[in-house]
């Protein structure tokens, strides 16, 4: 018969021992203008401490979609913006109604995105851009003017698709609170995450955002360095670098800033904004005024002729008999 093995207490001791905590580390508290840094007087956490703060990894994803009955030029603009953002996702068109906010919020959640760019076309003439942080907000509504797509510009610039852009802003973004909010939202949406799987680890183009006359103007430039294998450019050689515009171009006129996602309390309203409908109505009234002036001029001419009748010409019937 085989001998019985002696029981050891090793398994019992292993079971009684506490298992290490494999749960995810706590992330820093996120605010509207970034993530809170630890206090300067705080002691650094040890490696074995379970409450150690993990390094932040940018997992920003942007959903880009449009409304139904959008025109071809605005659809091409949306495609250009989609090609510039490798961390963006495209979805089917959404009906532009009052209930579009709830539908888009659900769509953003289903696609695991944190931001949304919604191109809303009305009357097949006007294009509005919603820039939204979902689901908590805020959201900014813009009127898009001066649209020029990549195909119609035919510029000579060209950069690698999927490369990370450099974002530059004009100094007047830091003058007023609502511009600071717009700058932070643009930074979070248009900046490509560092370790994104579709992004290339290169910086070969620049996104330029400038405020002129209360409008945000967008330009995209390629960073061109003329060199060959023999004459290489050293780091910091900015005098040899040039910028070549790639496109697209567009202008954003801010209308309102809301506290929620696609709605909520109004934080800011542009006092200088004029609706395109009002502009078209004013142009029609001006054209109608020109026609009214012509009619009044004809009436005045007839009244003048009736009041100042000409004397009969004595030679009018001189040659009728012949």
C-alpha cells in the first residue's frame, strides 16, 4: 500500500494571507481647465501604497456627425475635419430637431466618446457647429462662415495623415472668461492624444486659432524644413522652417455658451450676433426699396408732365399733306 502523505499547512497559510489589491488606481480629480495637480507640500506616495495616483492618460475621443439635408460643401468640410483628427469617430446623420440633444448624448455614450462636433445645416444655407463636452457640458454653439474646403482651395501644403498637430492661439484668448473657456474646449477636442493607436508620433503641421473682430479663424499649416541627408537641420533651427497652408479654412462666430450638453443654463450670449435670417430679410427690404423708388419716380414724372404741358407746335402738321 502507498504511504499517506503528510498534510502541510502551507495552503492554509497562503489562503489566510491577504491578497494584493489589483484594483485600478485612483485618477486625479478633473476640472474644466484640466486635472488638479497634487499639493506642493504633499509627501510622495510610496510604491507599495494602494492610494498612489496613477499618471493621467489622455483618452479623449470625439464624435463627428451632421444633420440631415446637409449641402455638399459643408459635408466636405466635415470630412476634412474628420481627416485631421485621428481620434475622431464618424456616425450617421441625426435629425435636426428640438430633441437632438438627448439623441446625440445617447449616441456619444454608445460610441464611448467624451466630446462631440455636430454640424447642423438649416435651410441648406446656414451651417452651425456645436462643440460639446458630454455628458456634463459645457457646450458652445457657433455660426460657421467663410468655408473653404481642401478640394476647392488646391493649396500646395501636404502633411502626414494622422500626425499630431501643434495648437497655437492668439494672445487675446486670455483676455475674457468666455474666450478662455472656448480655448480650453478647443484644446481638449482638437489636440490628438499622445499614445493614440491611430496617431503618428510626429509633429508636422500646426492648427492656428486666431480671434479677429470677435470671430475665431481656423488655419492649418504644414511645417516644411528644406534639407537633404547631407545638410540636416539642428534642433531649434526655426529660421530654416517655413509654413505652407494645407486647409481647410473656416470662421466660427460664437452665439451662445450653455452650461449643459446641447442645452442648459446660458453662460454667455454674444451681443453682436446677427442671425442670417435677419440679414437676408434686410437685403430683401433694400431690394424692395429700390423698386419702390423707381415706381415713385415714374409717378413724379407723369405728374410733372401733366402740370407742365407743352404748347402746341405750329409746324407739327406742316408736312402731313404731302
